[in-house]
C-alpha cells in the first residue's frame, strides 16, 4: 500500500508539516511539561458521549477529568478528534468517548466499555500506565490500540504509539551530523528520566554510524552541578567534533553560561540537541549558536492551531495534533481498506502515512518513526537547514 495522505480539510489548508511537541511529563516519566498555553478549565465528561454517526465504531479514551494538566490535555485531544471528523469528508466513524480519569483502572474500565459497544480500534489513552492497562484489555479482544504516550516501553505488537518519542530526534540529528563529517561525539545530558532515554539513544545512534562517543557527562538541575559536569567534560572535548546537549528551555541558559565560562567554542565543536531546543529562549543562548537539532516542521501545527483557535476560541495544547492525526488516519483507513482497515498489515504499512504531524509510520513492535527536519540556531533565530522528508526511507530494525 502506498503512503496514505489524508484528504485536505474543508478549509483547504494542507495537512503537512508541524512543530515539535514537548511530551507531557507523565506520559514519559518526566522529560518536559506542556507548553504554556492558556486553556480554560476542562468541562466534566458526560457518560456515553459519542462524536460522529458512522458505522465504524472507535473508542476514544482520554483523561477528561484527571487532576491537573492531564484533563486540560485530554480535553484538547477530544476537541482535536471532533475537529478531525468535521474536516474529513464523509467520515464513516463513530467515536465512543470514554474518560479514564487519568488512572490505569479507569482506562481498563473504559476500554472494556468501548469494546462492549463494538469498538474495532481504540485511540488513546495518554499516560503510559493507562496505555499498559488498555493494551492488555484490547489484546485479549484482538483489537489494536493507537495511544499517545511517548514512553516507548509501553509499545508492543498491536499497541502503537502515535507520539513524539525523543529517540527519533536523537537518531535524526546524529545521522545528519555524521553525514556532515562529524565522527567523534561528546554528550552532556540531564540526570533525569528524559536524560536516560536520550543518552541510550545517543549511544546507539553514534554506534550505528560507526562514529565514536568520547565522553558522556550528566548534570543536575542546579548551577553548581552544571559547572561541575562542564568541568569534567572540557578536557575530553579536544577529541570531539560535536557536543550533544539535550537540555530543556529552563536549563539551557544556565548550562550555556557554564559552557561559555569554561571556554567552550561552538565553532570548533558543533552543538547538537533535540526538539526541546525548539524554544525562543534556547535560540538566544550564545554558547550553542550554530547548533543543530531535530524537530518536526512548523507549518502543519501552525495551520492546525489557527483552525482550532477559530473553532474552539482557545489555543490548542501542542499534543492536540496527535488526536487529530489518529482520528484522520482511522477515517482514511475505514474509507479505503475495507474489512482489513485496522489490521496489523495495514497499520504497519512500511510506506507510512502523512497528516498534520508530518510523515510517520508504525513499526511492528508498536513504536513510531517520524520524518523530522533539522534546524539550526542562527543569531538567535531558528532556521530549517534540512527539510523533513515527504516520504520515509527503508525501514530499519
């Protein structure tokens, strides 16, 4: 099957490209939070709510009444799902909306209810423990899941993660740097759950390209820890031609200052990062000017956000496009693939799919691969230097 492109929305805007989604910390165990968008307090979920009137029934499990930001994100995902159906011409879906309350027990009960009501596919939930609970229930019923956690540990056969795993960022930027002649890599990573994920991905990506990791140092959240880590790092940088620094927006100014004071020269050792660099504050840090990082393109999210704002009179959370693409994909498969619409062979089509969040495909093990752009920090601005691919290359193991 060829790459599946979703139909254009009724607005006429194309469903291509996007900007980086910072994962909700509870989805992956804590790398980063929700971008600061003003969103009204979520309404109470109504029992038995449905969206659409099509004959193909799909469960939509979200933390609609969870505590804190989880409910805000959950309701933005529900809004985006509604918007996807409204913009898909002749969508033959009925979404069975279920509230998991942000708990594994709630998610399991929601999945059981959706399956009893005839769901052929489950979209959601958001949090990793809830995904595990839903996956067990859906697997027993022989139904697939398309969930939103970025924790690759909860992916499995039949449980597909439509999210933004940081491993994709790392692989893309290391691949690009290697293609530009960088052979010896150093790393300065946060001592967090996110740091552990990107460190492992960094080591694998460097090894896969026959390059060398000369040193890896970890830093804590305080300035003293940062300075100490930089002090340990600097002697080894003489052997490196690239420095991987996946520090988030709140940490990068202080870490950049420590690097600058220690004599780090980004013109000699190329700075590299992940999508957490896609932030105006990070772009202005002097120590990493000229640095490269991987992230989805911005055009798709910007177009989506404008239509969302017009429809709901509020800005979407950055993760809202995940639900939009999931529902659009389900509608496209229901239209084109007949009785095989949600089969493993269709969902893991190697050519992949293209939607608001760019080109992506599911691996048989449930993980997602995305087409990402490479961007550069240039004079305080963020500039695309290598565009996201329109199609994905051969599948890697």
